[in-house]
């Protein structure tokens, strides 16, 4: 169908990518690791895993919040908020934007999370109460636990005062945030928006509740081979942590300042299964509907999709549902469209996963490289598409779909395209 016919004032483009992940901090380090198939999963060292069966995860080990905010403030800020601020700053730097030069009321952000401050802040509060009682409890702790803390900290650190919100849509949060930011830009409420998400639930509390749900992998050794989407030996997810963000602008604003444009945001679709809080419906009909809605919203034909950045978290039911949904929408062409999961090497971070996928898809459009699904060894008869197994592939990508699925059955599909 070719390029969008919308006015540059209503077209929304991506101009900056910010990633804080276990296999790379910053767009370039992250992309190199993803393309080379280098896993960020390892033995957990930040807390004692003796009482839980899963002892591995994607820890962000070389992260210092003081690199992105004043040291005194960094010490009191929740880890998930620090990840959000870092990802936002990295995205703005990548977009070559100085927040101080922008109209603060025309600059905004939407960030998402699943478990908010349940990670390190929740653990810290629990341990303090257990050892010392209420006395000496940090009065800012309740505010830092809040899901909105990450968005609020981004605004405080970047000096923005425009449209803002927080989404708690779990793993769909990142691309849901992109859709909200795009709406703010198209309506004229903003010229620049940051969409992203962050998570720091790789903690004793976070891991314990997930192990209680039996959703984690039992493949502890070697850690780097535990996350194996679509492989017939997969047995659960590998939890990771971090943050991700993208800078969105109107095409007019981006072109006026001569910005590098990674891709254009075309369409977004969302549905839910109305099935179960934890289990995924393996039928795939609801995801297929979200896919079709994204195509319709973006005025994109199904035969224009060149690549699918899949949710792919090594959950048996969902990997099957995702495969079936793609077949429902693309028909026989599904077998010739590459679909890969970067969570095979980055782990499953919940909310920021969609931002990582979006950053990766933008880089695929820019570089002509498709990242692999690593650890794919034993084919599953019910997962029989082209998952780009184990090695990156060179291919021209003009139009890509990013797919996310959240606990509770929510699906989100975002379509981006090379900007013309």
C-alpha cells in the first residue's frame, strides 16, 4: 500500500532507542548481543536462591543508577524507576534531543510496569519491618513502590510537564504505551513523547511468587540455554529485569530538525482472551484478531509484513497460540515470514520486553539483519514456522510486527514500517 498519506503533523515516527537489558546497556551493546546470540541469562547472584527451584535469571549487573541521576537521589529511587530513567535518557541521547531545549508542556511520556516496586523496594521494606519495625522507614518508600513512580521519576529527571500516564498492562505495557503516545502526538497535545516500561522483579519476592505459580523453567544448567522458545523441550520462562524506551515524534517535528528516523508507527491492535489470569488459551483466535486490528488501523496489507518480533517466552501454551494466530492471519505465507524471539537471549522482563522487541525491530529495518531465536534444537510439531533458529539472518525488512502477550490474556500487536 506504500507510504502513509497522512499529513506529517499526524504521522508518528521513532527517532530514539534506549535499552537497559541483561545483555547490553544502550542500543548498540544490546543489538550486538542480540544479533550474535549472546545470552544475558546466568546464575542469580543478587540474592539467595536456596529455597526456590529456579536459580537463574537475566540480571543487569553493570548498572549504576548514579550514571543517570544525582547520586543522592539514585540511592533512594526504586530499581525499576532507575531503569526507566536510564532508558529514557538513553533514548533521548540516541534521538539527539536535549530535554532542556523542548517545550516542557509539549513533551511527555507513558511508561508501564507489571510488578512496579514489588522488586527491590518491596524487599527492602519487608526486611526493614522484619528487623527494625516501623521506626526509620524511608517516608518515600510508599511513593517509590507505586506503579506511577517510574513515569514520575522520568518527568522529574527530564523536566517534562506534558501528557503523561502509566500503564499496568503487563507484558503488553510497552507497546500499549507507544499507542498512547502516538495518540497524544496525532492530536497535537505533544511534539515529543517517550514510551517505555521497566521492571525489577528479579528479587526474592518476585522469583518466589513466580516459582509458586510453576511458570519458571527447571533448566538451570547451563543458564544460557534455559530460554528456548518454540523448542519442544521448553518448560517455562526465564525471568529478567531492565528497562526500555523509544522516542516518538511527529514526522514534521523530526524532519524539521533533521532527525534520524528508525521507523514509522503504523497501527496497533489489542484484544483479550477473557479466559484465565495465568493460563494462555492455545487456540490463538484472540491474538489473530489483535493482529488484524493492527493491520486495519495502519492500513497495511497482511502480505506486506516482512518480519514478526514474537513474544516467544518458552511457555508451551502461548508459543502454540502465537504460531496458530500467525497462520490464521497470513495463511500459507506464514511459513515464509521470519518470526523470532529475542527473549531466548534476553530473558522475559515482563513490561519492558515489548520495548526491547521494538528497538530490535527498528534495528532490523535499519541494518537488514533479523535476530535469531537461540537454543532452538528440537522442533515442536505444533510450532512449525520459521523462527530464525540460532543464527541471525540477512534480509530486507520494510514492515515489521511486534507482538506481546500479558498475564490475564491481553494481546497487543504493533506494526512499524520503514519511513518514506
